[in-house]
């Protein structure tokens, strides 16, 4: 079925032929004797993104889980006289090597095969997905007569996660990024509110806001750092994570927890640097980057703080 425009363009057939088939060598190929406008230079990255793709993720408890991811796949175009890449083949490669394969193994295979087939020195693959886990309520229990963490209510929470692999001349680098969402209460505002209450009996409260800490680590793929490990490190050091199961007693507990953890964005960077540096010294990770964003309720802008293990001016190629 088609819409017939032959009265305007009588030289064309407007009936789609679903049975027509040709081989690749019967079609024109712009890669042969290419026309290349502009400067003939190599390109650092050429690829496709985002591509919807089911992936298999191994969990810390030994089980595996199929998750829906957005994938990107790039490689370097090193030949300045080449027109470009066959991008449709990148999807097929991604589908064959990553779909239904354990994630790190799939990324490794995709990077190696992509670099070899395209004659590239560098290849890149990134998977973005939400990683589901659980969170224990601050105080709500299954039973009022039993005390202990095991008796507390639990809720489901998902973490925005990125798993990235890079290939360069036969060497691999792997990176894990987790977005950790928490509440931050301004120390300055807290003191000012306290001053108003003490000196003038004035009702006042400190401003607080939802905040995001994006933590990226570089790790050795033979020494897996589980997503749960990184989340737990964030929870231990910045305990004011946004809550899932909340009753009145939990809301009161959250107010107390925030009061016990007054945080500037700079404080969060320094606290997490100290925690990740312990992992670094124990050779659990090779590098790390921390990006903190406090979405201010007082101002019409965000408070941002960034720190990393290495200075990018002194260590080119490090996380920055």
C-alpha cells in the first residue's frame, strides 16, 4: 500500500516492493573514492548513542539481573582520508557482544572487535542504566516488639549508574559512576536559625535541599568493585540519603539525622575524598572523581564542588 503521487511525478513508481532484494555489491558505497569536505584530519570519536539495549548485570550476591540500558559505542577514525564509519554495523556489533552477556565481558568483546574491524587505536563503550536495590527505613519496624535492623521496613530504590570501558592500543580501562541522592542542610543557615531562636525566641529553620553526588571510580576489571559497595560507602559517609519508606517517626528521624550532618558541598567532597582514598591506598581503585551538586532552596542557582585524586594538569588522562 502506498500514496500515489504519479500524477505529479509520472517517471517514478510509488508502489513499495517488499520482495525486492539486492546484495551489497550492487549498491553505491560512499566510502569508496570518498568526497571529504573540510580539513582531512583524524577524528577522536565517531559512533552511535543512545541505543536501547538489554544487559546482564552481575550482583554482589552472585545472582544476575537483566536491566534495560542506554548504550553508546564509539571508536577513533584515525585515517584522515576515510569518509567515516558504517554506523549501522556498530549496532549489530553491540547487539552481538553486549546483549545477554555479562556486562564487563560484553564491553571488552565489543571494544576489541570494534577496534580491530575499524582499524582504530581507540574504542569506547558506555552503558547507562538504573540499578535497583533496597533501603532500610530509619525507624519504622515490621513489629514494635522486635528491635534490630532485620526488623525494619524496607523500600525499593534505584541508582542512576554508568559503566564505561575504554580501549587504547590493546589496553583496557573501566569506570563505574553512581549518582547518590541525599539531603543537605546548610551549616550557616542552621546557626543563623539557632541564633534567632536563642536571642529573640524567633521561629526559624535552616534551609536544606535535595542534593546529588556523582562518584566515578576507575577499577581493575579483575578486581570488581560492586555497585552495592560504592552505594554503601556513600551511605556510611553521607548518611542523609533521601528516604523511601517514611512514616512520622521516620520523618522525625530524618530531621535529626540532617541536624547531625550539616553539610556544605565542600564538606561532602572532602568527606568522600577521604573515604575513597582509603580504597585507593588498598588498591581497590585506580582513580576517582567526585562531583557534588546542592540544588539550593535559598538561591536561584546550585552550589557545586568537584575534587579528584589527581590533578589533570599534572596527570593527563586521569579522571577530571
